[in-house]
């Protein structure tokens, strides 16, 4: 079991984990900030537990958008998902992602909650955790 930090935010729980592989059933319903890339393998982990939303690192996006392609997979389950620019937060560091991450990609479920490019992670979390859906 990897290290997790749980913090209250907007009357909800945010869970910081350096790797999405640390996810378990206790994280159900939380907003997870991971340091993992947003590829397919990471999205599959995120689909194992119903989440309020999830954050990844775009890992430079890469060939065939490999660093963010998992965001679309999460859309199929209606999970709001975002990726932060690898230049804004250290890959593998959820605390840095929470403090400094800037949105570089997001899925339709996140867009429906008001997420847009260049928001901070905390601004995006506010959108996702609000009760307003566009």
C-alpha cells in the first residue's frame, strides 16, 4: 500500500497519491489527485473504484497522445478526469500536482462541470465537486 494523504476540500475529500496504483475501495467517492500519467493503464486503475474525479500528469502527452488517452476511457464511465501539464507539476508527485498543477487536458465529463484549459488543479476540483453541471 502506497502513501496517501487525505485532505478536506469544499466539504469533500481529496486523496493525494503519487501513483494511481495505490487506489483501493476506501477511496470510493473521493476526488483523487495522482502523480501518474493519464494513459490507458492508469485509467483502468481509476475505473476500479467509483470516483468523484481524478487528476493525472500529461507526461508530455507523447506519441498518439499516450500520456492523456486514458481520459477518454474514463469518459465512458462518466468520471471527470483531467491531466496537468508536465511542466507545471512533477510526474509522480501528487502533492506538487495539487499545489502547482495546471490543466492541460480534460475529458467531456470534466468539461460538463466547467473545467477548462489552464485552470489550477484546485480550481478544476472546485468545478468538478460542485453540484452544477453545464
